[in-house]
């Protein structure tokens, strides 16, 4: 694994690379980072793929914007990351917010994206988007007794229970506090984005993945009604941290498509 920084129009983007062969671009969910895919690199390598995993601006070790960006802006820096790696065309894999960014990249730069893999597609209704937009911000200010850490830990546990490893829960907590008070920026972009319109415009082959323990699993029928031509795969169980907890199973489910 190698670490890199690419200078882009919106700031420095930190990204990881691993392996050799056909490149795949891995776009993480909010508010995690490229480390979400850390355990998948070896499995991609064995299949002959080179992983390129950037930290979305504002997360991980990438520069932090001073104001909320749009999905279009988050996607706009990715061609510069690909240029930094001398990559012309690539298969793109996105999870949750990363799936929205992947779709925008494929729509706005169709010559750079040959295939899409989307896991946990945030195709919300207008009502859902409005509700989530009204509940964006979480109090992440440090408290003298450290209760801010325990409060967030308990919230994570209430979401995933025993369906996720403690290691994945801890990584989630660390990423939230690393992102800091502007942790909500990319969620704001995702809830404001017209993903339905973009999905209808995509011309690339697309694999849509869902695992039954993912909080966005219920959305898959909506995607199917829009795009019957997509390929669909369902994996039993897991949680929102499925990629970290079951990396081999996750890579295997898309290997033939890639």
C-alpha cells in the first residue's frame, strides 16, 4: 500500500493505492475514509486489480473545505486524482455517499468510467431527503468527562448491535471525530443531490449491491424500478460496516462483473 496526495482545484486529496493491474476507484461512505477499504486491497490484488482509494474532501487526511460542497464538486476532483496516477479509464465502486459521487463522476465524465459498482444507493424520496436535511448536525464538541465519546459510541451500537465488529465500530467513531464539526457537509450534499436524475442518465454497465443488514437495503426496489438493466446482487446479513467486516465476501460478489 502506498500513500499519496494529489493537488486539485478544491484542495489536496489524500489517497491510497495498492497492487497492480486494471485500476478500480473505491469511494467511501460518509464520514469514513479510504481506510474503509483497507482490508479489501489484498483480495483485489489477487484478482489482478490496482486499488485507488481517495479520502473525500473533508474526511480522512484530505483537505477540509470551509463550506459545504455539492456532490458535483466532490466528484469534480476525482479526474485530477486519476491524472495523478496516469489513469485514463477506470471502474468505479461507491458505497452510500460514495455511490452518489460515483454516479456523478460517471455522468459528468463518461469517458473516464467504464463500469460502476454501487453498494447502498441513497435514492431517497423528497420526504426522506427533507427529514434528513433537518437532522444533519451532531454535537461533537469535547466534554471534560469524555461523555461525548461514549454518547456517540452508544449511538453506533444502537444502529448495528452485534451485526458489526467492535473494530469497525471504533473506526467509525474515530472517523466522525476526525472530520469534526463539519462532519455533516457531505451528508448535506447527498441529501440535496438529485440522484434519480443521474441514475436515469447513466450509460455504463452497473452492478448494484445490497446486504440485508445495511440501513439502505430497503431502497433497492426503487433502483430496480428505475433501471431494470442494472445487475443486482444481494448478500445476507452484515451491517453498514459490511466492507470492513466481510472484505473477501464483498470483493467476491463483484469479481465476475469487474
